[in-house]
C-alpha cells in the first residue's frame, strides 16, 4: 500500500514550512500526522475534567451544574465552527497538493476574516442574550446566576477560541499537526493552571468565583492565539499573510460560498450526533438513576476510546485533500486503507484494555460498592465494540469529504442515528428490555459503516470538487 503512484505533473515548488503529504511512506506519514491530533484531543478532554474538578471542589454542585449548562452552549457553537474550519482545511489541503501557495493564503485569509468578524458578532449577541439562552436550556434556578456569570465571560473569550480553531485546522491542511499540538499544550497549561488562581484569588489575583474559571479559559484562548500568530510569522509558515496579502483578510465571496455550503453540512453532523445522544439519554433516564449514572460514567471511558477514530479520520481527510489536489487517486485509496487498518488496531486495543480494567476504571467515578458499577460494566460489554464500526465510518467520511462530499455523510449519520437506532430500541425493548438501548449502538454503527462503504465504493464522491479552479480564479461549488 506504500508503493508510490505515478508522479503527477510538475507542480509549483512547496514553500518551506509546508508538509508534503503527497509522497513518502503512507503508514508512517499518517501516524506521524495523526498522533499530535490525538494528543490534542486527549489534552482537551483532560483540561475539561481538571477544570470541572476545580469548580466542583471550590464552588460546589450548583457551580458545576452551571458550567455544564454554559459549556453546552460553547460546545454547540464550536461544533458549528468545526464544520467551517474543516471546509477551510480541505480547501487549504487541495491547494497545498497543487502547490498553489497563493490559494492557501487566500483561503486562510477569507476564513480568518470571515469567522473573526462573525465570532465578535456572536459574542456580543450571546453576552446580551445569556439569560434567555439559559432559560431555553431549562437551567436549574439555583444555578442560573452562576451560569450567567460564567457564560458571559465565555462569550468574551469566544472570538479568540473561534479564531484559534480556524487557524489550527487550516494549518493541518498544510500538513502541520505538530504546531497545533504544541499550542494546545500551552492552552491547557494556562487554562487548568489559571482556574484555581482566578476562582480563589491566589497570588494577588481577584477572587472571581465561577467567572474566574471562564476568565482563565478566555485568557488561555487569547494568549494561545497570540503565541500561534507569533509562531506562524517567526517560522514564515505558508499560511502567513504579509504586506499586500493582508487584503485577503477581506472575504473572497466565492470562497465564502464554498466554505458555507460545505461547512454547514459538516457542522450539522456534529449536531446530529449531539441530538441523537440527547434522545438516547432521555430514554435511559426512564430506567432509573443507577442506570443513568452508570451510562454517564461509561461515557467518560468511551470519550477516550473514540479519540483514535476522530484523530485518524481528520488526518485521513487532510492527507486525502492534498492528494486530491495533486490528482493522485491511487494514493487517496491507499491512505484510506491504511487509515482503516490503523484505526481498527488502536480502537480494538483501547476497547480490550478498558474491558480488562473496567471495574477499577469505573470505580474512580462510582466507588467500588456503587450499585451502578455492575450496570456500567454490563453497558460497556454490550456496546463498546460499536466504536470499531464507528472508526471505519469516520475514516471513510474523512476520505470522501476531501473532495467536498458532505451531504452523503450527513444523510448516512442521520439515518443510522435516528430511524435505525431509535427504531431498534422501540422494536426490541419489549422483547429484551434495557439491552435494546445498549445493542442499538453497535447496530446503528454497523449500518452507518455499511452505508459509508457503499458510498465510498460507488465512487461518485470523486467527481465533486471544492472548487473547479484555483480559489482566486473561481469558486464553483458542487453540492
């Protein structure tokens, strides 16, 4: 699978700082590219857990509930930005594959300019509408004042967080996943380190309570963004804009159309997954508090099991985008094959590890004598192997969206998570009881994988393009 395809036509020389993903051994390149992304995902999860510990221990349950409600708003906003950032990543990757550095810079300029302005507007509206948002979320009354204070500071930090996400995703399109990883290390150290300082008012800092936790997050986002910009210019990376190029921060509306048309369906994929999870939790809640608690802690372990799928799927998308730009279709198929194989190996190893050590791991959250502990073990045994199918699906989706194929993955996810999963639950619940909830997960994941394989093998996604020519010449969109 690592055999080199016939070299493409000569392309413009690649600028220093770009990483060529169109040549070299595929497996090694994919691993080296995916591992920093996996590390970033792990750090983000750990950061959230550490911050929750600070808030819970220093401020109590009401404050923890307040951050949970406010963070849901932040997650949904970032999910939307993720879709647009992914669209920018693919455009950048295709232009890198063609050796079109000007196209790379125009795409990044439009992305940063567009979402920089949009994030400021969203932040201003969100700050003013914070009480209304929390009311719509049915936030418990005791937590509303705390959640409002926290959420308003989160909105202040949102432009920094949004811009950071867009730039780091664009950098992955150039083949650079290590710089975003280093910046994520800085972000996590600042956020988790500053949380107790601003919550409690340590070392002369003001004691801001729950707003101090959000203040730490905002400071970490803006400092990390500044560090990233300094790094980009110090290393003269391909996405930097200088002199006359700064005018490209004014959105190119042909590119804006591409980013919006492709980014909205990719963002909706995150919403579909989120709402499917909410629907499932609604059914699980009816089974009682022990079952709900057991499912909640099992999700904590599953967060880490699914990380290889997300990281490798993203790496496959960026690598495939460069090779689509270089018109190396044989290499795109090889990247997809290696991505599936590596993902299965990583995910299977994690499932096996967690299965062997599930009781001590789950006991960290529940205590060794909790009645929810055996239920959590039961849930994990019935449902965890769904992530093998999920990982294959994410890799296949990563490959096809490198051409801009975004509608089919959205439809596949919607079908597998709603009519198939919920239909399975309602059909089999009277027969096998609660196990219908747990078996619905691998069943829906299997169906999603089979549909993804069918779409990939049909090959129609290969005829789509993010743009028909270089982005500064045209921006035709194939939907």
